[in-house]
C-alpha cells in the first residue's frame, strides 16, 4: 500500500491590492483560483474597526469587528461542505 501523498487544498493570501494579486497569482503564475473575496478589504477601505483580522478556524474563516457603539460582531465564511471540498468553483457562493 502506497503512503498517502500530502495535498494542499487552499491558501488564503491577504493583500493590499487584490486586482494586482489576482493578475500575478492567477494570470502570471497560472495558479487556480477557486474563491476570492473582497469583503474584508472593502471593510478596511471603509474604516471598519477590526478587533481580529480574518483567521482560519476548523469550521471556516472568522473576523471580529466593532460597530460605532463598540458592539462586537463576528463575521465568518463557512468551510465548504465535504462533498464540494475538492470541486473547483469560480465564485465565492460556490457556483461555477
């Protein structure tokens, strides 16, 4: 029996200029891009106060922000269901 070959499912890269990063990683390097998100970058641009930057959790990605009154909100993106984990997708909502 051959040992399992380690695989890398995904990598999250936080960048300042997402269009430049997409051009480099997808167009120049030719790496597949299954999902990309603008939601935290746009929030940073709008001066939303982050208490915790997006971090990978076992169930997905989570960030903590506060509203103008100091209320804490958790934003998260669920991990894709097991059945879809290895299926390529083009959009953050899972559609191709």
